[in-house]
C-alpha cells in the first residue's frame, strides 16, 4: 500500500491547501563507559510517520506508528481538525507558505563502513583500550567516553508532488580524562564533534593514538596556575571553541522564528531583528558567516529539509554586515522574502518541524596566515582550545564562555598553561574585535549533535567550523 499517496489524497479530499508526510525509521545506538565499566549500552528503533496539513493559514500535525489504511486516514483527519482549530485562534497572523517547486530525488550521506555492521564488542573494546591507556597515568582517576550513532531512513512526500527518499548516518564520539591532586580536579577532553559519516570517521580520528596527549594535558592542566585578575586581553580561539561561540551568538540569533519572537520560551529571542538586515555591523569586515546545507559530511547536510526544500549555501553575515537569516517556508514571508533557505527540520517522526540553525561556519581568512604567525603577532593574550561552560542572555547579546585548555601568550611566545579561564563579551563587540583569521589550510569543522530547541524539546544537529582567529581586547579573567 502506498501510504504516502493515500495520506495526500485524503488531505486534499478534506480540503487541505497543502499537506505532507514524513515516514521515518530511526536506528540509534549509545555506548557510555566510565573507567573500565560499561554504564550504558542502548540500541533502539523508532518507526512511524508524521503528517502536516495546512489550511486557512494554520498548520495541523498528527503522528502515528500504525501502518494501515484506516490509521493513515485517521491521522490525516486529526491533523485537519487541529489545523482548522488553530486557524480559528490565530486570525490576525495567518501563515503563508513560500513557493517551492516539486522534486523527485534520492539522497544518501557519505558512508564507507556501516557502523551498525561493526560488532558492539569491537566498539566497546576500542573504548576500553582508550580507558586503560588514560588510567595508566597515575593522576588520571576518572575516564568517561561515549559513542552515539544514529541512522535515519526517511520518505518525504507532499501534495505538491514532491517525493524524496533520504538516508543519513551520523556518529558522535567523545572521551575525557580527569586528573586529581590534593588541591584540584581538572579534565581534558578529546571531543572532535559529530559527523555525517560511517565508521571510517572513527578510524580516521585515532582515538587511542590521541590518549597519551590527552592524559598529559589533563595532568598539566590540574597543576597549572589560574588568572587572578580580569582585564582586556587578546584572544586566539581554536575552531572547536569558536564553534560553540558562533552557535550561541550567531546561529541562534539568526534563526528567523527566534527573530520573529516565535521562539522565546527556550533560550530567548534575538536582538538581530529585521530592520538590521543589510545595515547592522555584526562583525569586522573580515567576518563572513555562511549557511551551508551542502557542506560535505555536515550534520545538517540532509539533501532536503522537512518542507521539501533542497539544501543551499548563502551568506548570513557578509563582510561583517547582517545579510540574511536561516528561514523556512512559513517564516520567510514575514520579512517579505521570496524563498525559504531550507532550515525546517524535525528530530523524529513524531516531532513537528521547526526552524533550525543550518550548517554555519566562519569563512577562513583570505590572506596566508598560520597559527604560529598569529601567536608571533600577539603581545599579551590567551589561547583557548576546546569547549567549556557557556552562558548567554535572553536576547543573545551578552555572553560568557570558557574552554578546555588555555595557554598564555607573552611577547609573541606561547608560555605557561593556565586553567579556569573565562572570557566575557557581547554582540557586536566580540565579532567586531576579530582582526585576524588563519587561512583555509587551518579550517576545521565541528558537528553539534545536541542542540536543544522547541516545546516539547527537540534535538537538532548542525556543523560549525572556523580557522584559528584572533579577537582584540576582550575581557578575560579566571574563575574560582
């Protein structure tokens, strides 16, 4: 039985102006290890469908996991009732869907080795070997590691004639080593981020080969000094650290639903309101942010979004100026835009698609510049590697970030390691202080696998990236 066609036929017979269905099978696996003990080993599967109906400027959504003709028709009817009732409530701000042509296409994310064909024993053994290596260093008392793998197979069909067959697989690994002394406890992580790829990504990372460095740096960190005073210093941030900073201070503020005030409950609204488009100096002239849902191996590179809009590449910030947003078919009309940028995504079949951050990254510098040259050109600064704590206000303006590893720079030389360092700034001070970005040779991506948004909450995935970059005269100090 062609349930997708049945759903569309039923929706149109009921008077829907537009309808779509996502039939989605999600296969997931989580392995979590603490020291030499497996603490969690979960494998699961979700299989069902979600149906959207658009009528009188409002959406209705319903989902089911029963695959019979009657169940599909009943689910469409439920979605239609919700749409009609929503339209009665929201009379002043009717939604309009931007035009989009129909597509018949297939997409499959790159995968050389299917991770679900690798035995659980082999996966666990590889993580335990990392643990044994880290724990062989006496000050290392706690090791945590995990590998999260998920594979989605999705059929998307719409009443406008689109039919898509999509498949994508992503892997997110991480491990950390905690060093303990009589006076302090500090951790160092190996956290490369997630990627749309197969098990070949794990082999490429060389988890075991990096373990001695991680252990040694954790021990150095626990014995390092702290910054006593907060003062204006130059910052050199690595791609992983910048990925979290751009996620919170650029990615979320340029989600169009958040800009419009639709998203306020979960982490606030946005200062980057529509009157700033084309005029607001978000960053210095060398700051260029791309939305790129065509990025190879990107976590938001899915072929098409859940409106059936194909992946695209566009400037969100161009030469430092706020240029555009991440948009969907039902948000773009509110700023008089023409076409969606394809940022509507749901996590599972039972989730309603919402406006999400695309793959978003800081373009590499145009001039040849290496990290060592950047350090040599810095008199008084701090290098921050990896991610730590963060905090940002409800308008995405004022923020504070930490990191995973810190080095002091004096007179163009990297000197002592530090710990417990924080930097504080705001939009636009921070991005306007960026005066140097290393070139494309040093650009790296970092995949976010746990972006929370929505009520009820959903987990979004996208990839960020950057080359090491310098920010002048930022407030930097130590925490206790």
